[in-house]
C-alpha cells in the first residue's frame, strides 16, 4: 500500500493523541477496544497528492442510519483510531490508527497513512458521528478539531443514578458542587444523552446537540464525549468532570449526601472568573 510522509505539525497532533490514549488506558477508561479519538488535521496537513488513485478508497456502507459524511466535510483529513483497535495500541499510531481523506463526494475516504499498511483498514464505526460533531463545531466558528470518546468510570456510574440519569442540569450540578475547579474548568456543564444503540444516528444527533450547549456529553450508562482544539484539551474536560462525579459518589458511598459548594458560592465563582 502506498503511503505518504507526515509533516512535523501533523506528527505533533498525533503525539497528543498518543499521550491521551495512554491516560485513558491507565485510568481504566478504555477496556479492550473501548473509546475512540479523532482529530481533524486538514489545516496543518499541507498539500495533498493530486492523484489519489493509488491510495486505497473505501465507499461507506450503511452505518448507523447514514451512508455519507456531512457534505461540507469533503476533502477534510483526519487521524483516527481504527475499528476494533485498542486505545493502548495507539502507542504506535501507524498500527492502531490511520490518516484518511474524505473524498470529494463525502461518501467515502482514501487511506493515506498508517492502518498497519493494510488496504482494508477501517476507522472506528463511530467515525461518521465524530465528523458530524467536528463539522458542527467548525460551522459555529469554534476552534475544536478533536473528539475524545472514553468510558470514565465515575461519570458512567453517576449516569445510572435515577436522580441524575435524565436531567442534565441535576447531573451538572452534582459534579459542579463538589469542587470549585469543576465549576471553573467545565463551565458549560454536562449534557446527558439518553441511552441508545452505540454508533447509531440517534446517538450522533444527540451528542452533537448536547455538545452545542455543554463541554461534555454523557452517553447514559455508556461513556463520555468531549471536543477541543486538540486531544489534550478535550481530555481535560472529561478528566475534570469525572473528578466531580467521583467525589459525589464517594460521599454517597460514605453514607451521607454531600453538602457541596453552595449555589451562592458557585455564582460567585461564575462572576469572578467570567464563566
């Protein structure tokens, strides 16, 4: 399989993905092939070969109710984890990940780099939803280029709690009130996406909508998704949010309801830091 040489800017972004992937594995947030990371590298990739016919091309099949990428994603380039690959295996990104270019019709992609050198290597089955999320962010003028999806233990556990599972405001406040940093560094809060089939269009639409208003989307009883300009920033949102959930659950496990930072003090934090 023909491949291309990646420039330093692209390699630096992939290094951030590798770093975050290690954190997710160390936290026990990425069992087996659980979790995915995608990053849009279009703006830093440089010139694309005029003739892509020598690179493997894959037409999308019907996945999750969609057989096409968003139309405005045509020509975008991404580094993305492969389907079935383990997060921990991203320590060698050319094996567990790939660089691909969405074709001009937005109905498939060319495989340009990585993927174990296999012409039939495929990105995660959630890749279409990642592209939808990123394009939605870019349409609104945000600098977000990366999607991180992982399985943070305490955030998932809290999504099983009947008091919070179906109420984004209650869920957010349960985490915010546990630590001033959660209020400060997850300022738009956490949106709950009701349980649905993983990889489905329903999940993609719900996640995109939740992330328009919140820093983190919780897939009820499944996992968390966040976006950022790079993988490290996206990870930070989930990491900080999970600290709030962990503290809340620790209080409940100790047999008491957490008192939490008062609404008045949280308002002061909002005003002081311009949240």
